[in-house]
């Protein structure tokens, strides 16, 4: 066994390849150090052959949406850990039982996170849930996130290794962790649900080896959607009664929407990217061809950069439109009449923080929007690349964290609004991605 693959989870040094892309690694048992939510998307797929063109659009989207180059501080520019005074900007917790800020090395990393996050453009506008999600992703491997009782369920995955002990809560600890069931009777189902996310990275790598790029987005969307469905069921949410807090949307590289100009109202217009119809045909090596491109028309082409820019703008518009629509549903859902009744009961509730998952081939961009105000920005919290070996656990945690944070919001909303008589919505407003 390659010892570099089972080092204690830690932040990789700048330029380090430790634990990444090792051909001896497999889906189970071998684990590289967790990438921080700052790792750059690799400039290509690892499956052999020339990669489809738009593998960098997730990174471009981050830059466009204010997820600046400062986000590449950790593990890229070599920002070192400095173990000083614990930062005052701590994880927002639901109650004292979930506060791990004094556990193990967590205090040592809080100051680093605080300094790093202040250098991200727009992070001063993040709300408490957005900060919590970003911070927990940053601390994977250091901050306990899974109940210790789940270790036996994951025996085949090799998660009992001493090097991974901080992924789980300590034995006999009563503190709550972010990824868990909301009731003891749901623990088995919760553990199985998380395991489906473990498998996802391996399935993506299998498709990559087969050059079956067109199969990546569907399985990612299906898996994340199924995990969201479990989370809402665990929270006791009637999905016909409440708007959703989540959406999952695929952006296939050969989507018809890819070749359309979308105006700010979401209407389709002209087709500025497809100026050469022959060039876009899959049989001519266009983006729909899973075997790759013709080398002759693609090397360092300015056309490629323009198409990437256009695609990124399209993604940006779609994500803002979907988040805006979902936020508006919540503001209408919790309108003045509801708020007035709640005030009479001594209660008050704000629209929740929403989370979205934008799927581009093997990459998932995690976005968020505070629905309490339509002017709140849509922010990028992480980008998960599912085709790197040895990272299946960290990828699964990155996807599970925002869903579980949203799940607890849903449960709290459900508890407050359970007896409200007028909270119903028309099925015609349903969005297939939400």
C-alpha cells in the first residue's frame, strides 16, 4: 500500500501531488489528503484521449460570480498554517451540542480559515449558513462530521484507519455532527444514503476510463437528487407543501441551451456561438463527440476561449435565474399573512438559505443564495471534481455538508410552520430541477 495515500488528512503543501492521481489508488481504503475548497480544476480529464472542451467552465463560473483568485490561496500559493489566536469568526451552530471549535486541531485551523475567507471577494455578504458550509468543507479531515457509530457500516471502505479518525466523532461523544440523522431510528438509512455519495467518484472515474463522458452528468444529478430526497424525508418535510431549498441542474456540453444567447429575462435569442454549423457536429469532433476532437481545429484556439466564455455566461444566467425564482417562491410562501400570524404567536421566521448544485461533466459547483432578500448575491462555496483518485470521501463530504445544513433549516421551518393552515402551493409551479 502506498503510504502517501493514507497520511493523516491535512492540507496539502503548495505544489504537492501527495495523494492525487495515484494509479494504485482505488475507490475504497486508499485516501489522499482532503483538497481545500480552493483546489483548481485540472486542465483536462485523465481518461485518455483529448478531453471535451468545456472542462474549465466550472472554474470560469467561479471567477464570474465573484469567487476570486484569492480562493486559490490554500494549497496553491502556499498559504501556511499559523497556529495563533483562535479566530472570533466561528462556525455558526444550532446549539451548544454541535460546537466542535475546541476539538483537536480545529482551533488551529480556524484562524487560517478566517484569514483566507476574508480574501474572497464578496465573502463579507455571506450569511451564517454559507459561512458554516464553507468552513466545514475547509476543515474536512480535521473537524468531526460523521457519527462514530457509522464506522461499522463503512468497514469495507477502510474508514477505520487511524489516519481518518477525525472524520468521525469520538466514541461515546454526545456532540452532534453535521452529517447525521435527525432521529435515532433514521441512522441506518442516513449511513446508507451517504454511502451512495461514496460510490459517485468511482462511477465517474469508470465513465472517464470508458470515454463515456455523456453519462457523467446524469449519474451525478441522479445521485445528488436522491441524497436530497433522503434528507427531506429525514427532516419530515412534505415536499408538496413547501418550496424546495435545493436544486440540481446539469449543464451538458452539447445542450441546446449551450448554443443559445439567453437574455436577462431568460428568453432564447440568436445563436452567436454556432457560426459554423459543421464545426459543431459531433462527427467532426465537436463537443458532443465522446471520442474527442480533431487536433487540427482546437489547439489554443481563440474560438474555444470565446465558446467557454459564452457557456460560462449562460451558466451564470441560468443559476441566477433559478436561484432567484426559488427565492421568490420562499418570500411569497412566507408572506405578510403568515408572518403576522407567527408574530401573534411570538414567532418569526425568515426565508431560508438555498443551495444549488451545477453539474458540468465530472465537476459540481456548489452555489448558495440567501432568500431573505432578492438582492442577496448568488455565491459559489465550492467546486467538487469527481474524477480524482483517492478523494471519494472528501468529495462525498463536500456534497453532503450543504444538504445536511439545509436539512436542519427545513426541520426548523417545519416545526414552526407545522400548524399553519394556508401553506400550500400549486403543483404547476414545480421546476424539474428543484
